[in-house]
């Protein structure tokens, strides 16, 4: 086995002792970087320990950069990794610190702050170490088409409700324009209810009641879609690799051929 193959097993695979140790070290490093970002955002702590935070940030950035370059070098398909979700997250986690070297000066201070806030993308790297989270991501990915269709339907509904309320209530009641009325419809349908715009006419209150009841579907439908996909993923993970028979989620052995079942997540 070549050095590249050994490194690949350690970095990309978790079923070996070296792979598990690498993941544990990387996990704690990510957590440390997130804590640094949070503490640095506190004005009193950020000013008092500014030098410490800067030095720590650069050390962590160098470590993440080494990890990123290592993944590229040992990956079987480097381009595919670079363009993958995790490749982009790895890149975004180190980008802000390097950008701060080139974007300097008082006028660019706010821009630098925005770039530095991108460091929170490191928290998404934690998903790698959680099988349940990976299953949730897979379920969201498989249900994205259905949820998208549903969201487009909701967009059409709030535009329709906003237009109706603009006609019914009129500008003197706070519904000064169709976009403003659409904002009210979104706030109402999502059951947020800021209360800054309230209908006064009987017909307007009736339309508001319909929008409020519709709001429950906004929450329930996407949840149901994702839940179904997660259930499907759970059943597929318990499919026997030998006879392809379906088994219960808590089954350890296939109910047809008796071979041990292994979850493929």
C-alpha cells in the first residue's frame, strides 16, 4: 500500500483506527475554531484578547489549509472534491483569514467583518461526524424537488393574498402597496404575526383568518415530505446486500438469508 493510499484511508475513511483518531482531532479543532469566533465577537473579550485571537485564528487556518490541500492531493478525483459540498465548505472555512491580508484599511473594515463571519461555515464540517445528520441531509436532498414545488405554490398564494388585501384594505389602512401587502401575507401565513399591519375591514379579517389557517399547512407539509424521505432512507439502509430483502430498522440479521446487516449511510 502506497503512502497516498494510507493517507486516503486516514483522511477519508473512518473505519480504521487512524481514521477515527484523525476525525476526533479534526472535530475538536473545529469546535475550538467556533469557540474562538464566538468569543471574538464579544466586544470586551475581543478587545482584551485581540492578539491571542488573531494568533489562534492563524494557527487554526494553517491547520485547516493543510487539511484542505491534503484532501486535494490524496483524493481519487480532486476536481470532484473541489466542486463538492464539503470541498466548498472546506474552502470557505479558510478563505476569510487570507482575504483579511489583502482587504485592509478603515473603509474596508465592514467588508472584512463580513468575510470573517464566513468562518462559521466551519460548523457545517461537524456534520461529517454524525451519521444521523448525514441521513437528514440525504433526506433533504431527495425531497428538494417536492419542497420546492410546495414553496413556489406558497409564493403564488402570498402574492395573491397580498394583492387582494391591497384592494380590500387600501393605502390608508397601512397596505400602501402590493409589495407591502405581500410582506403582510408572508408574516401572516408563516404565523409570525408582527402586528405592524392589521386589517380593519370585515372582509380583510376574513382573508386574514384564511391566511392564518393556511399557515399550519406551511409548517406541516414540508415536515411531512422530509419525514417520509427519512423513513424511506431508513428502510433502504436496512436492505440486505446479499438478497436485497427489506428488514426492520432495528434488525441485526436479514430475515431471509440470515447474513449480518450493515447500514450504508
